[in-house]
């Protein structure tokens, strides 16, 4: 089940097209452009070859090459389908970075083809939330390495990939407490009995006693079974040899992977917490370990945000929002060679927050087209009407995130996987946000209630001498604007606006006029014009993160480029003229 422009059964074409889209969007290749009114042809020279493609130019300058249009000239000057390997070989960066990029894209193609061969057709509109988390197999709509999972074999993909829905037990370790940091709610024993059940807790304690180990000296840590298998040739083997860690084997409830692969849902107790575990795999743009500093900070951050939401009646009455708290964390060797590779974060269960008649879908489901060539939400759209449904969706998706930013001064990473839509028979009701431990930012001077912010300097020694923008705080309001606009607008809602244009002929400018109208009305209604203006959300051009540039150059944590702003006041005024 593809994104709107995908050719069924052609992941190779999609990977090439998304690579070219990113290269053009980020200005990595110097392309000549012709055409107008949103339609364009692009041509460029690279590595002694000529290339071309056609496509549309969407909001924020997002370039969408047409399916099958990426071509190159062969030795006879004939235009033929471009080769992924030839294109990558001529890109900037080192041979190592280009080789990694090509390998990850080939792996993405291979796993996508494996899915096509081995997974039966599924009717996703009828699925539960947990089933959908696995069945949304399209991956990142922008990044061409959307299913790389570097380190997974085909057998690993079948066993631990979300698409297959296979359930598996976690591996349990006993780790010497000198290597362990924990942030657990209340009493440790009570926590484990609640998370594991009395039976599993008793079983693991019995194994500890058989090893003649003291509970005061060793603590429990869960591990993904793939991670356990792949830690063999690391310093962890030294811990085992020295008696500083012990493997108790698989135990307890079975889990299934969500679309993020490393976050797991409890298959045996569907209302129990989800758990996020590190994996030494590379997917899209990063290695999927847990940032060590964030694991024990996570409960403090999510409790802070949840308290803000609970205390503000606007989140109940106008901008309904639920925060899935990351309420517990444990990490081993936080500042050593195994940093980020052994640990866990426990997160509240989304389904446990539902009221009568409510259901959840991951927000990125709304970007997808199903096997009948109709959007996932087609039945809802036709039942409620396109404009009423779209307007309500934007109110539910945009305003809670915007209120948290403008009124309270906290920016969250609101991309398609971090957002869950609560609905009643398809009518949007409220928003659920998740995954805060690495993805919030604030400026102390812009916080509504700075006195309620966590004392980060006391939470981790790393924070004491940290520079702004290194962890969670910044002295630059542009950083807050960029985090929210990047994730919510540039790389998220542009996929919704494109689908509505592609499938229902709703012009994208009309969609973005509605977004801008919501933001302007919000500022007028709440007296937020000055604070909103300080964020510069409507300036003609804004910075956005350059995901592919980072992949190729890999010299800095982040790269940025300038794009036209779909919410710019002057651009919207021009569109409104007859």
C-alpha cells in the first residue's frame, strides 16, 4: 500500500525518486529548472552524465518528481532510466558516506521487495491500533533510506520487523548497579511487579538467587533479543566474563514492534506500557540506540509537559491533547563504551487513554493510499465531506502543538510517527503526542512559566557545561520555530496536502491558507500576536533541516537550507487575489 505517487511493486523506483527529490530540495545538485505554476522540469550534470526528471513543486519548495521520470543519457545519447549506483557515485561526500548511503538504499529496496513477496494483502482500514502500527510499512515519505535497518538480515526482518507482526519475548539481564542508572516511579520492587506481573518477577528473582547475586548489587534491564545477539563482540562480553552482568534469558510478556522498530507494544497485555529499547541498526538518518543522557531525563520531561497540559483548561476545552508519559527509564554504562546500547524507556499505553467510542490511528496513516487505490481515510472524507473533515483535522493536529509552542514556549517534534489521531468513526477528536526524551526544545526566556521547568543542571553532569542547542534548551527562537514547522508542516502536513490534491483535486494553496488562518485566528483570540511574531513563522523564507546533506557529509549534527515559506503573509495574500 503506497504513498500517492508510488508505483506498486517498484520500491527501487521509489527509492531513486525520493533520493532525487531530497537532492533537489536541499540543493545538493545544481539543477536547471524550467516550467511554472507548480509544474517543472529539472536537468543537471553529475559525474559526466546528464540527468533529468519532471515533477511538481509543492509547499515549502518540496519537490515531487513524477513516477518513472528520473532519467539519464546513455552512450548513444538516448534517455534511459537512471541508475541508483551511478547517481550516488557522483554525489558529494566521502567514498565511505556514499557507500553507506547506497548500501542503506539497497537494503531498503530488498526489505520492501521481501514484504511484497511474503506479506498478504491486508485491509488496514479495519485494523486495530496495534495492528496498524505494524502494517504501516511505507516508512518515511521523504528519506530514501526508509527501511534500511542496517544490521538486520532477512531472518531478522521477518522476526523483528513490524510488518510481520511476530511476537517475541525480551531478554533479561542482571547488571551490576555501578554500571546502572535508573529513574523509576516510586519503589523499585513495586515497579517491577507492576510491569512484569508477579509471576515473571518471581521467576527472575528465583534465577537471581540461583546465581547467588544480591538485589542490592544487581539491577534488572530488558534487552531486545536482536541486540543481545549482536552485543557479543563488544565490551559487554567483558562484563559477562568479569561477573558484572548476567543473562537470565527470555521471560515475561511477548512484544511486537511498532513502525519505529525499536518501540514495542505488549502483545499479551494490550493495555500495558509500551517499551523503547536500543537497537544497533541504522534506519533513515541515524543509529537507533538511546541517547544515554535522555533515558533518565525522559520521565522528568514528559511529567513537566503533562503537568502543563493538565493545568491549562485550553487543552481540555479547545485544543484537546494527551501526553503519553515516558514514566520510567534505565540505562547501563551511560558514559562508557556501551553508552546507549543497553537500556529502556517505558511509555504510557495510548489505548488506555481512550474514552467510549474513541479509536486511534497513527497520524501517518492519513498519508497513505490503500490497495483499492483510495486514501486510507477515504470513507471518513466521503462521509463527513472533504472540507469539514479537513478543517477539523487541522484544528486537532495543529492547534495543540501550536498552543504548546506559542503560549507555553515548548517545541515538540510533531512528525507523523509521534502523533496519534483519536477519532470517533473517523471524525477527529483529539491529538496524542509521544516520544519526548530526545525531541523537545525550549528557550528559558520564552517559557510561560520558567519556574516550573525541570532543573536540568541537577539531572545529569553533562548538562552543567552544555552549550545552547546541545540538549533541550536554546537561546534562539528560530530553533523552536524550526523544530515545530519542520516536523509538523514541512515533512508532515505537506504529505496530507499532497494526498488531498492528488486524490480529491483540492489545491494545496487552499489547504495552507486554512493552516495560516488557524494560526492567525489563534493569535488574535488569545492575544498572542506579539509572541507568535517573535517566532517568525510567516517570514518569506525559513530554514529547514537538510536530512540528505547530513547523510552525505556527516561532519555536523545538523545541516540546514532555506526554503520558501508556505505560510508567508505576502505569498498567501497573492493567492487570495482573484
